[in-house]
């Protein structure tokens, strides 16, 4: 992952190493970036501090967890996971408690995004 000014100046690496880091999203306060990575062998969700570069895992496990969105509180993360055998939308609250928000009825959810006030969650799902 890299950061840069909108005009392309001051590009600098945010993460390093051979991992496939992708799907970055800033936390609302701009102090961290939450992203998907394969550094643990499966797709997991990590957080990197934009000040000191410290990388910490947020959502890990044997299933693929990806496409994070960060709520306005900066700690709640919505993401897509195949924990139940098919992709579903999940929510992880502060403290690490996760719950499924959608099931197979939602098709293959993708691209979750919180509303500016944090009261709603939008996502893409095909009509089946």
C-alpha cells in the first residue's frame, strides 16, 4: 500500500513486504488505514497506523475476510467473509465480536460502505 497527495506528489509506501495488501480505507480520523492482506495465508483484515507504520490484525481466521469498511466510531468494521461457505456481509464490533449481517439471500455482497452518520450500511449485491 502507498499514500500520496491527490496530485500524486509525496508518494510513500505505507506497508512493505511480499504480502498482497489491497482494498485500503482510511479510518474516519485519518490516523490509520484498514486493509485486506494475505500475509497470514488467507485473506484477513489488518490496520496500519499512518504515523508509526505499526501493523495490527483486526479480523483473522481460516476463512477469507475482505473488503473492509470502517464505521464513524473508527473501531467497528464491516467486511465480506466466506465463513459460512458463501460470501456474506459481517460486522465486527470493538472487542472482536463478529456477527453475520446477511446470508445467502443477499447473493454475493461486496463493497460495504457506512453512511456519514454511521446509521446505515450500503453494499452491492446481485439480484438472483
